[in-house]
């Protein structure tokens, strides 16, 4: 009998996908990209490997997990580790782009310990949506959390979005007595609190050079989580913390975010978790991680949670300094990365959930939501958010200007090419109404200020016109 | 001014894709996969790297273009070079699979000299459709050529499919006096005839050790091409060639193919080109390469053709021994690989051509075409081909059994889960009719032999029922 000496297998931590599994995964991709497109996303595709120096010093302790290509004469390259750094490199290279919502679905590579049954692989898909550009604080951040909520609504999964803020976390470390140079390393220990009991985390912090007292103080601060409004009230009542500049800047951001989340009607899905730290070095503001509701509840008789089975199924944050590291110009960014393989593992037993697919396929927008008023007007940001959320929820592709007080002209410019506008104004709002305007090239735009409709009929009226 | 020392670029021979370019490319993918699905294809996704030993000794002279991963402790891996070898590895690993039509769209990697403007990159997409399994000779081969014709019909491109046969080519080399151990290397020189003038190819053959006389004799044989029926007549009239076992086996295959291509009504798109050789080692039978009609015509005053601008836009062949090289069991295969980046380069100036998209999205089949008859019946293969071609052309997903004389029971088994069957029988055919049968789980299949319809109304009647 002839036998080959070749080992018939895929490399460690990788697998083949075939048939129905692959079709379910593609359904998941389509469901997610439909949401991205609804939010005005532009697709980007980058090479699977990058110059090694592009990837260097971006991932902290995790850098050792990078796959390097052999030096075969020429450039030194590594497989991409995530989609965020390649996006930042692309932004740095393309000076004409100042604002973009980009999405990318692609495989990334980490030489981590694989656990295939739990959806933890060395080659795995990420599915990223990022908003780049200067906007008023926390508005893009809130939209990202809204995208998260909509993606999991579309996938039929109950989730909790854990949020924290790097400046609050770093400030808390300072107040507890952690020295600046130890902050990132202690941060990475704290981040393990969802996987390890407190005693083990404390031990790791002590091994990293914290005294028993400082470690306990850190533990006291970070081991609390809950409703974002309650947590903010708590933090604000602690004068020792609020006296710290970093903490107080973080609290200001989170207070804005809490308002915006309420306007989107998604604050119940968000939990402010002071132990959330995220491993990657480049985050600078809001950070977040998504767990499924069922998997997030503690198992009886265990101080671990069954989250461990799958881990977080999406994660992201704000990274305002990453693009600037390439020496050209800083562009603040915030984004989310969906772990599609882990989502697949959850959806697999009940594949019918994967088929909740929207029919939207074109990336063009249907509606632009804008606010118009005189010198005194307040921009109606919260109102625009509530309105656009109705549209998004109904599967309608809509955008609005992410500014507290947007100028009328800017909004009209931004709406070019969009067939419909929803226009918010003081008097109309007071009567529970908005104007719905159809853009027609031949029309006299000055004279046509749109049809008055009740806010309650918004989705219905928009759908009539699409 | 702060300046980073980091080079802001993608690695040599790679590029980013963004926005409309990417959407056009996705349209191309969708158009192509719709055709694949119409032919009953199953999707497969394999890791971007494979164990190096899996890829070894499959690519002849091109092996030096492989990207290797650095040895970081553990397995030695290389980036995939094509999608064919990973498919063969998958077949060898999955012993339960004896017959499959699989498709895969993914990036492959070759450290070749890049020419980005002409769509020649080091990281590029391939889009593969392969039929694996033992069937009657040349039937799957003809279906692959039919898939090629349909893909380019859907993309709106006029093409020529150049075909040749490895056994004819190798036999011709023998007859001309090329020794066995030189055949693959001389074959690779001959393959350059579409890019280099004869004198340069001859020089290369002489450098590779052929005498002037032998080189000229090779040149005399391989420098002819044309209609497949004419070329076959020519070959058959050359007794020196037909006396060679290899040539004569190749002629038998090509004669069958010619018949099948006529049944599909696509023989006008096929040119039998004796100089076509294909570089890769693993081909064992029919080989083919697709060029666009316009790009394939010689430029005035030049002995080169403008094909050089883009090169072949799809290529493939039969590889009956590759799966067996992994030491388990041999599975004969034939397949096609579409060079999507080159197709993109051609479609780019007129993007509206990229939007001819079929609406089919599910991978299930609509119709199974079968033949039924008594002991004497001939299987109606050509008739089934002509019928199924009508269905495919109309965008209907259909399959049939790739056997000259299929058994009734086998065909009914193969049609399980397919809602409609077109049944071909002697008497009906004589009257220009077929039976159209709707499979209903609750029905008494014995009693319902289907409705008689005219062959001319086939597509119309099927569409009524879908």
C-alpha cells in the first residue's frame, strides 16, 4: 500500500469551511454589511500582509503573536493582526480623506493558543466598521454603539455592550498609586477579570510590582459595573477621583455618551464596567466589548462566567493617536470589530437565526436627516438621533451630520445625491412634526420646503417614497 | 516638523481597494458565483497558508515564487499559490467526498514581477470552479467550458477559449524527438509563444538542450490553431502523429469534447491551439486558457498580440493525479480559475458592464434534467446537454448526471430535494417534447410521470413553476 509521508491537515489553529457553514457565515457577513451600508459605510480591502514596521509597536504584549513572512530578499512583512492598523495606515497614506465611515471584512492572524470548538482560531475573520474624522465629542462613538445594537438585533442575539473609558481607567490607576510606566501592564492584568478570579488578577499585579495595598485599591475601584447613569453618579460623588484630570475628562465624555445612548434608545443594552481595559495599546478614549446576554450571566457555584465559552463577540474603541503615529497628520477614529467566527459558533445550532437578512444591497443612502434653525437654535442633536434611529431600525439607509450645531449649508452639501431629507425645525417639532423633502434636480429648492408629516408616521411616509 | 521613518506603502505588488472599485469587484464575484451556483456548486474556504510540504512539487519552475512564512517554532507554512492544490488537499483529507462541484473565491500569492496597471499583482484573487469525481470522459470538461462561456456572457465580454490536451502535446514532443525528461521544460518554453516571437522561444528551447532540427520540428507542430473540428481532421490525417499512443488518446478525448461543445452550442468560442501548454506540472489532460476577443487579435505591425496587456483572464485544465499524490486515493478533477483582477482591469472603464447581475442567491437547484429509457436506450446525453444549456442560459439553476448512460434510479436519487425534473424519453423527444415533473413529497411518484411540454417552451414552463 502506498502511503505518503505528507501530513494531511491544515496548519495549527486553522480550518476549512465548506457548504452550509460557509453559506451561514456569508449570511452573517451580509446581515452585518447591510447594517454598515445603512449607516453610509464605504468598503475597504487591504493586503493580507503589511510591511512589518507598519505593524510594529501597535499591539503591546500581543505583538509576539504576529506571523512574520520569511525574508526572501526584498521587504520584511507580517500577516495583518487586525484591520484597524491597516486602516490607519491607509488613512495616513491618503491625505485627501479627512472623514470616512469605512467597513472591512477580512481574515486576521494571531499565533495564539487555539480552541477551535469555542471559535478561537489563529486565522479568523474580523468585520470592522470605523468612523474617522473630527466630529463633536462622542457622537460617532454613540453611532458605533448603535451599529452594534442593530447588528445584533438583525442577527437575533441578546447582547450587553460593556463600556469603559481609557482616561477614567488610567486616572483611577494614578489615584490608586500605580506609576505611569506600569499603567499599560496593570491595565492588561485588570482586563483579565472577566476570565480569572480576583485573587489571580491581584497576584499578577503584585508580580508586576504593585504593593498589596495599591493592588487592593485598584481592585476596589475597578470591580464595579452597572447602568451608565448610576455608575456616573457614583463616580461623580467620589471627590478623590474627580479631582484627577483624566478621570474628570473621562466622566465628561461618558456623560455625553449616556445622553446619546438614551436618545438612540439603547442605554439598556449598555453596562459601564470599570474593569474593562482592552489589551491593545492604541485605544485612547471610549472602549467597549460585547458579550451575549445568556453567556454573560454567572454560572451557579462559579465565580467565572460562561462568557469564557466564547469570550467577547465584538470589541472596539476610540483611537485618536494611531493615524498620527505614521508622522503625517492625526485623524481621530472610533470603531468596532465583530468577531464573526465566534458569532458563527453561537448561531450555528440555530441556523435559521442567520437568515434574518435585510434586502438592502446598494450602498447609497435613502435619507439625510438634518436640522435647520436661526442663530439661537440648539441643533436638535438628540431629536435627530431619535429620528434617524427609527429609520435605521426600519432598515432604511440614513445619515445625519455628527455635530451638535450643524450649519444648514453643510447639511445640504452632505445630502447631495440622497433622494430624501428629513428636516427638523423648532416649530414643527413642537407640534410633533418634521418636514419630509424629496430632492428633485429640476425643482426650485428654495420654494419647496417639504411636506409636513407627523413624527409617528415617519417610517411609513419615507417607505412610500422609496 | 515631525516625520516618521516608516515607509507609508503597501508591500510590493499589492494594493488597497476602496469604494466603487471594490463594489465593482464584488459585482464581478457575484455574477460569477451566480453561474457557479446555477451549476450546483458548493462553496469551500481554506486557510491562506498551508503546510509547506502540501504545496511542494506541485508548481514546477514557478515554485520559487512561493511566499514562505518565517519559522517561528512549530509548523513550516507557505502562503497558498493557487486554489487548486488546497482543494486537492481537502479532497484527500475528506474521504467521504467522492464527487463534488466546489467553488472558491480567494486571494493567492506569487512573488512574481508585478505590473499593477495591467492587473498583474503579487496578491490577486482567483475564482475557481472544479468538478471532482469519476465521470464518463470529457463530460465534466465540457461543462467547465460551458461555465466559462456563461460567466463571460454574464459579464458582457467577448472571449475565445483556447484549448489543448497535455497528452497530445507530450506525444507531439516525443514524435518530434524531445526526450521524456525534457518534456516539461520544453513545454514551458512553448507556452510562451503567445508572449514571445518564435525565434526567442526557439532560442530558449536550444538553451534547454534541443537541436536546431528538433526545435524546428516542435515549432512546426505547435504553431497551428483553429476550429476544433478542422484541427482534429488535420491531426487525424497525420499518420506519424496518430501512431503515437499519447496523441491518439488525446485525439479521442478532443473528438468527444468537440461533440459536447457543439451540443452546448459554444464551439464557436473555442479555438484548438497546439502551442497552449500551461506552466503548472499537475495538468494531465485537457488544458485551456481564456483571452478576450479584442485583446486576442494581433496589433498591426507587431508580431505580438495585445493579449500581453492583460494576459489570459481565466485558465484551467484536468488534473487526474494531483489528489492521489497525497497517498490516499486518486480523484480525477477538472477545473477553471478566473483571474478576477485582470477581468476587473478590463471592465473598469465601462463599469456598467459589471452590473449585469443575476438575481439568484440560494445555492439550491431548481431543476434536475434526467433521461429515462429501456435496456436499449442511449442515454440522450447530447440532448440533455442541449436542454440544460437552455436552462442555464436563462439563469435557472439546473444539474444533470454526467454519464453517457445514467441509470434511472441514480438520477432520481441525485434529484432529491430539487423541486422540478425535466425527463427526456425516446417517444417524447421524437415528438419534440419532454416531461416536466414537479416533485411533491405527498404525491404518488409512480403515478405522476409529469406534464408533456414542447421543448421550445421549456424555459417558459419551468419559470412558471419556480
